[in-house]
C-alpha cells in the first residue's frame, strides 16, 4: 500500500544544506515571477502594438502603453499594503500560497487579451501576486537565514527578480511566432510555484511568534548544524520578542498576549504616525522610493524601446545582455553585503546610477549608440551592487520584530507608488523630453545620495533595533 508524500517525511529525508536552500529557492519563485512580469512587455511591445500589416495585435497609443504598464503597479500597490501584516498574522508561507492564484490567473487574461483593458486587467491581477511576493519573500528569507549569511540570503530576493527579468528578455528574443506565448509562460511558473510550496514548512520565526516554539525548533533543526543550535536560536528569538513586549515604550501588550507569549504586531497606522518610529520610517521611505526614482524601471519597462531609437537592429539583444550582466553583478555583490556593509554599497550604487543616467542622456541626445549602451549597462550594474538587493534586506533590520510586517507594508507601498509613477509617466515624459529624461533621474540620484548619507544608518553587525539606532 503506497502513501502520498507529506512534509514530515520529506523533512526527515532532507539534509540541512538541502532543506534551507530548497526553502530559499521556493520562496524566491515569488520574486522571480515579479521580475518576469516587470519585463514581459519590454521586448514584445513593438509587435503587440498595431502597425501597418499587423495581424495579431492590440491598438495601443502612448497613453495606453502607460496605462497597461502601470496597471501592474496598481495591483502591486494594493497587495503590498496588506502583505506585511498578512504575513505577520497568517505566516509567510500561507500568504505565498495565496499569491500563486494571481500568478496563475493574470497570465491567462493577458495571453488571451484582444484590447487594452483586458491586457491591463491581466497585468493588474499579476501585480497583486507580485506586490505581495516582493514583501513576503525578503521577510521569509530573513527569517530562515543563519545570522552570518543574512546579507547573502537577503540578496537572493533581488537575484531572483533579475533572473525573472532575464527570463522574460530571453523569451522575447527567442519567441517570435506570437507575443501571447511570452505572456502565458507566467501561468506555468505560477503552477510550479503552487506545487513546490506544498513541500516547504512555515517560517520557524513566525511559529515562535505564535507560541509554537517546539514546532519551530523541529523545523529550524533541519536548517542549522544541530538541534542544539536551533534550540538556542529559538530561545534568542523568544527573548527578543519578550523584550519587545516588556521594554518597548510603544507597545502595550494585553495581559492575555503576554501570558501566551505571543507578540502583538504594530499596526500600519501606528508605525506610520507614532514619533518613536519616525527615524526608521524616514529611512525606509528613502531607500524604498530611491530604488525606483533613480530610474531602474525606465530600463526594465522600456529598455528595448529606448535603445531601439538608436540601435534598432540590436536593441533586444543588447537589453538581454544588460539584464544578464545585472544578474551576475547582483550575485557577485551579494557576497560583499556582509563585508562592506549595507550603507556603503547603497552610496556606491546610487552614485554609479546617477553618473550612468547622465551618460545615457548624453548618448541618446548626441546619437552615440555605444555610449548609451555602455552607460545603460553601467546603470544596471550600479543598481545590482546595492540599490537592487539592499533595501529589501534592510527594512527588517531597521525595526523591532513586532514592526516588521507594518514596515514592509509601508516600504513596499511607497515603492509601488513610485513604480506606478515611473511606469505610467515615463512614456509621456520621454515623448516630450527624449534623452533629457535621464537627466531627471540623475538629479533624483544625487538627491537620494545626500539623504541616504544623512538619514540611513548602517545595519551590518547590529543585532537589534537598539544597536542600529544608538550606534548610527
């Protein structure tokens, strides 16, 4: 008599190294889909838009292109506002399971679209999953990562985003028979994500917050070198959460919550309005809005169109090369996050993006294709060394454990608002200003360079909220 495999039997048969990386891989499928949907319209946009002699196409004006592109950001904004607190209440794994419904349904609408509204609705539905995934995945990775590898695990979110972007670019390069095939690929990734989530456990740190320490220890023992090490880490989590309940002057936990050893999460409104959280709030808003206002999604959404103005024959190929380069740089840079520090890499990254944006603008205006292409590559490389992976990692490090959900939601809401603005307004502004648009991104970058230097603390080797903000 055969029995169906379940998580407990798989857990017993899986080694420590295999389990932690398997969990990380499955978690990162969510952010991989985020990246895929960010870039899925980039390469095929030229054939989706109706031209003379077009057959299978959709009639899209520049404002319609912005509308369809930005619909993804609207969905992401809505889910990002709710995902952090949902993860705090129900656990990252359950939220990730729910996300896959959007990742499965969205591509079905897009691949069968015959007008802008249906295409935009599919983008919106996919955005619901993506907005939640980009909140929950960094949270999940942070909670399963060994302390000494926290920076590297935190970078996995951005690496998987880049892999998704590269996958979409390669699909656009190789699939020339129909743009609909490119959009339906997301359906199959969503199905794979749904199936794989059945074989990973819930976050052990979240289980501790729910007073399920024995279960958390059992799971964490498979992610560490020994059960004793896991038990010690669970004990440290319990102490941290007790400190939050008894020492924070901002959290007045009910007696019943203290007695049950469960930590009450700080609400979104409380985090956004209480003066005690003002410094981390400002720092989070700076790094999360700066990630988008420095201009990265102008390349991710419209890179082929931008380069197509100066190198029409090679625009897609160059864009694929730039995306692959960005992925490789992000992978390499992940090893230095815990060495050089978060803040230093952020400053290097923003400076590089600002200078690159200026060269992109100059190359486009002067019709220097080599300068524009090299500057665009340097732009993406600069993003990959800091501003890409680090903001997602730092949000959880800047706040107390009971604030993580609210902080993630605030950070990602601001991120999605700016993503929407860039996605919607860039085609309109670019139609008026052309290459000069990238001088605006250069100016934004210089402004954020100053703000990060002044308001964002270093979190490397800081063990808790007090160390981060007392040592600067």
